[in-house]
């Protein structure tokens, strides 16, 4: 059992996603887990076959406060991950993105505030609150959001508003709140539009790896296990309360072009790399400063990029060969 872990029942909103699934698997070894999500849970049940007996799946929308309250009954921790994610999804559904994040977070906080035995509320924010250029910025430095009318920024501005809500519930109501800003998470089981996930799957099939514009965009990548470790720390460290934390791995920083080359080498793929125009706003530089998480949580990312990609490739290769 994790040192200091005292929870008996934890609610995960949006728990059927990539991060939620990995977190549910880790938590199920420690306590009862309730996954509250609109996504059909059958695939998630299959992914969590070894621990699914300790996980309750509840289908529901975070915009429905009554349903959320019923799911949260008896929980002593809430971890709020529910959101629309992925640039393409956000750009095609900007209003729904803002509604789910803003209304969902407010509902989650109101429900949390109503539970007398709740010990911790953990909110998932995003590194996108720093805008398109973020090089080792600390949590207390000014955020920078894109122009009104650029649909991709609806996600970031909503997440920033949610952080303010969370902080002020802590300040005014004494709720034990924490916010996490993850930086480019990847690993086995990833779904959606992430570059590593997309490049690996296409490389294993020998398909073209498409890179937006010239591929000089810079990212720092964080392996899923390191992120889950950080969440466990925010659950057990009293110093976490009332804070936001950048979580990522600044050592794993590469251009998108170099990333594609690395994945080709690790997979042994003959895939062609192709540069395609991307006429929308993009993130040019994103590298975290994790000094605060290191100091207050004892967080230190362990998995280097090459190792993490190799693990992820092996996971997808096994499923590609088995047809699953």
C-alpha cells in the first residue's frame, strides 16, 4: 500500500479515458473506485480485467449534478478528469467543450463541498493555460491564452477558469483542493490524437507519419506511470492542498520531427515522414518547470523518453499482432 494512503472510496469523473483508466487500475489496488463517465465502459472493463472487480462503472454526464452526487455518495476523494480533449475534438465542438469543463467542474465542486467526509478534491487542468510558448514557466507565472475566435483555445480558457473555481473553493470553503497541469502524457493504452500514439500505430503498419508544418515544434513528453505517481503524491501529501502543479518530464524534450525519427528507429519502420500544412494555431514550445512538484510532493519523473516509447511500442505491437 502507498505510504500515507487513507482512502476507502474514490470517484473518477471521466475515468474511461487514457489517464482515467491508468489511474483506476492503480487505485483499485488500494481502494474501491467509482468511474463516472459518458463513454461506454465495455472497452474499459476489458482493459481493466484484472482489477475490474474493485471498480464500479457509472454512466453519467458531469453536467447532471444529481447523477454526479449519487455516484459520489460515500466517497472520500474525488478526482475530476471529465472533459472533451484532443485538438480536433475541441475545434469541432467548442461550445460542448466549454460547457462540460465549466458546468462539470462547478457541479463537481458543489458535490464535493456537500460531502462531509471528503478528504481531497483533485482537478485536472492543462499545460495549455500557458499558451503557445511555455519554457520552464513556474505555476505562479502569468498564463497566456490565445485570441478569441480561435476554437482550440476554448479548452485552455475553460480549464483556467476551472482552476480559479477550484482554488476559490479551497480559499472560501476550506475544501482540500489540488490542480494538476499535465504536460504531454503518453504511454500504453493511449487513445485520441496524441502524436506518440498516432506515430506508433502508423509506424507499426508502415503508414506515412504526417507532421504539421516543418516539425520544429518542441514538446517535453511524460510517461503515464510518472503522471500516476504524481497523482498518488497529491492524494497523500498535505503540502499539496491549495496548490497547482506542473507535471511532466523536462528531460524528455524533442522536436516533433525528432520524435517521429525516434519512433521510426524504435519500431524498425520504413514509414515515410511527410510534412503537411496546418493552418491553425499550434503549440510551438512546451517544456515544464517541475520544481514546485519536486519540492512539495517529492515528485521526480523516472521514465526517460526512449524507454517510455519502447514500452509503448511493445504494448501496441502485441495488440497489432493479436488483432486486438
